[in-house]
C-alpha cells in the first residue's frame, strides 16, 4: 500500500507567532503523535513570504490510506482538536488549507 501525507498550511498573527510555534511544537504535535499510526511530522516555514502562500506548512505521514482514515476518525485527533479549540478560542491563527496525497513513487539518492 502507498504512503499518505496530510499537508496543513497555517497562518498566524505576528503578535502570537512565538506562542503559536511553541504550542504547535510542544503541545499540538505531541498530542497528535499519541495516534500510533502517524509515522512522521515535519513543519516548514516559508523562505520568502508573499501574500500568495501561507507562512507555515506541516506534513503528517502515514504508512497507508487505511492508517490515515483511522487517524481522521481517532480519539487522539478529536482530543487534539478539543485542546486546540480551548487554547485558541480567542483566535490568532487559522488553517488556510489542508489536503491529502497518496504516494506514487519515491526516488532517493
């Protein structure tokens, strides 16, 4: 079965950027990693900021579509979303888009 990536692009207000990154790295990702089927998470920050693209991109990796589907319905994701909604109920950041892709082929050197 092919691997699946779940990509999430986010944007936050400058005044909460430090708090947002600390929360994302130290609270949000560890909560999501309680789901055992998630294999890897990588966060990125854009090099050259424009209004066209989001500042942050996070890629969550799963071994196959079934693992991703189970994750999307999991208690771990529901708990992380509940914590997120409580912590950020006053706003400060938003998900701009999210999308999932299934691997076709990987080349490595």
